[in-house]
C-alpha cells in the first residue's frame, strides 16, 4: 500500500498527511513518524497531523508540532485508529475516499463499523491485520526493508515495544519482526531505555490514591475490578499530580491472581467517558473486543476500549453496573481458564532465558529472540512464564503505602522517602490485607521503577528495608528516623 501511495503522490503531485488516534501512545506516534520519514526519504512531502503538539518519545521520534489546516484533497493515511470518533482530529475529511488510506492492527468483529466503513473506503485502501501486535509491526513488512534506515527502525521498534508492554504480549510473528528491526540497525537497548524510564513519584502517589477506590465484583470463579473517575476527579488528578488520560493507567491493574476482567472509566471531557477494558489469557480469556464494539469502540481480544456519552449524574453508577453484567455474561459464555500449569522442558528453558535476560531487557540478540520464538511455537507457555502474578491484597497494599507519601516529599526533585510504621499501622495493614510483616517490608520493591534518591520502610521492632536510586535493596535491624520520616 505505501508504495502505491508514493506512486500516486508523485504522479498527482500531492502532499501526504498522516493521522492517528487521540491520546496517542507509542505505536500511534512512532508509526506516524516512521511513515512520514519513510515518505520523505522517497521524495514525498509528508506530515504527521496533530492538533496538539506531541512531546512524548521526542528523543526517538523528534519534535511534533501542532497543525491547524491541511491542503484540500491531499492524500491521507490514518494509522492505529479504529473509528472516526477515536481520531485525534478529523482533518482527513478534506481528502476524498480514493485519496484516504487506513492501516490498523485492531480486530474487526462481525457487524462492527470501523473507520473505513464510516469513510466509505474500498478494500484496496485498507490494510487491517489483527495478527500484528502493532501498526509498527505491520510496517516492518509493508515498507521496503532496504529503504528502512536506523532512524526508522528505531521508531518502529519503539512502537512495537510500547504496544506489547515491552514484549509482555506477543502475536505470532512479533519476535521475528523485532529481529528484523535489530538487523536493520535499531538500537534495541537505547529504544528500550525510553520505554522503561522511571516514573515520577508525584504521579505514582496520585495514581495510587485513585486505585485505592477500585471496586471488585464476582465473575464466575474469578473476580473483576472496576474503577471510575468523574470529571472533577480527573481534573484533580491532573491538577494535583500531573496525571492525564488516567484510563491509560489500566496496566497498573494487571497480573492479579484470579482477576479475569479489569476496567477503568475516565470522564476526561464532561459528559463523556473513555472506557478501557482488559481480560487476561490466564484467567477466563474472554473477548472484551466484543464488548467494546457493541458500544462503538474497538481494540483487541484481550484489550479494547470505547467512548460513551452520559446523560445525568446517575449514569456513572448505571454504567458500572452494566459493565459488571456484560463482563459476567461474556465470562459465562466464553471463559476458558488455563488448567493447572506443570512446566514442560520448553517452559523450563524459556523461563531460564527470560530470567537471564531479565524478561528480554538485557543482552537481547536476534538469536535469543529466534530461540524464544521457537520455544513458543513448540508449546512453551509464554503468557504464564513471562508474568509475575500478585494477590489483590498486595496490589492494594502497594497503593496504600504510596498514597500516604505527603506532598512535601513527592514534590522534591530527588525524593528521599522514609516510611516508619507504628504498631497500630501494622495491625491495621495485616488485618486489612491479610499479610505479615515480611510482606510489608517486601513492598520496598515498588520504588525500583520510581525516580527517587532512596526509600525505606521501618517497622516498630527495628526491622527495615531500603532501596537506593539504582534499585539495590538492603535489609537491616537498625531504626533511624530522619526529618523526612513519614508515619502512616
């Protein structure tokens, strides 16, 4: 398709405009910039059109300024966007159907209306491949590989890594396509570094305070989690903690034992909720895409979303109730829990590779990726071996600890967090979350992915765990309260 667009642009002397979805993620940004750079390298005038400038990942994708207008009937390429409502802007409507193209990796449920249907596009103008992990993965094979330079390879790698949560979720050829990008000059270690940058303590505190409001409900032999934020809560989260598009933080609710369904609702615009849905292959494995498309949304089998308007102040409650009923119904008709896992020889070898490469973050080569791919295709259970499942109680304990950190600490440039728990605190936490003192001290690892100078947790009996900025954890029995000690 891209080569046909290049021929058309040259023949008709047209500029090419590239579009993606609102709240653009790594795949949307990277695929758009990769297409633009590829077209420019072939002598085509191209531009990624956004109504708000994009700052994310600019070390890899470059600066992306806002655009307010486009030429009439230029060529439009719409990437990673399932419906018109999901588009970041709709300036592509200035292009005729014959000059409009769609490339997407979201699945299309029978009967669902996707963006190509809304715009009246013919099949030759649409490239939809739900077997790909990302649009960037589609582009690995859509672009002529001899014309992919290291800059474009880095962009495509970034999108692939972010949309797979750093290879946590794979499709059948994801590892093969990542190998191609590395061979084409992608700096895997550098790109991965921008996908794993430590988070801001201020944002983490705000997210934790919000996650403490998570509700649970039974789904068959499992349970579901649902969290909703009205517009005042969204504004407060943004104003006080700098968290925007909070529904995108749904990954914080993942990998919880016996949880089959996760949902976050965020009223980013008054009267309109953005809904993110997730199911897990390990518990239930039912099709949330079916739920999303029934509300005009889209996505993937285990990860989808949609936008819905509400009419009155009681709508949020009704929306929550409806989601509980719909997810329970899907579980009843589709759930396929995995049987008790017994690790095979392939699983054992895969686990050894994952442990030695720290879940494919260190020392990754095309040869290692090829071996992992081979193990998966001969029966290794990647979904199970890659993940570390935690209990709901430990999930909530983590949020409890983070949420108690005061503004005078999280507002520091290089925070030093010293948490000193009283006997009453210990009694409350152990009773509320059914955990022991050792498990409380183990929560220090939550700071390994947060940008801090140091952190510690101290118990009344003097037991203490600490972590430094490099993620090194130490334990001792001394107790030393400093000026920044927090008592919760």
